[in-house]
C-alpha cells in the first residue's frame, strides 16, 4: 500500500475536486507506514488513510446533486433516411 495512496493523493491535488487535506492525508499515509513506528503508533498510517476516505465520503454526501447536462444526441433531431427515387 505504498503506490496507490500516493497516486490517489496526487490525483486529488490535480483534480481540485476534493479538499486538499484529503490529498495530504493520502500522501502522508504511506510515509507513516514506511517509517515502521513501534506499537500503537504503527497504526497512524491506517488512521490517516481511513480519515482521508471518511473525508471523501462526508464531502460526497454533503455536496448538493447537480442536474445532468443533456447530451448532444438528446438535443438533435433523429436522422431521417433520404427520400427514395421513383423507378
């Protein structure tokens, strides 16, 4: 679990959709895990990633829903076949 949270943290920063602290928590989590802290402090990496994921969930639930934008195919009239020539 080193590469995934780092890539996800970078993606959070670049997308600018979620709060920045979520990206920071996802970037810090692998560093804490690789530090090899003894005892209960060794769980700091897990707590950090869980807090970031909880933050994502809370953000999603608190953000108002946006109405979908109609697609281009919905606004165009259906295609009509060309007229047939009489024989």
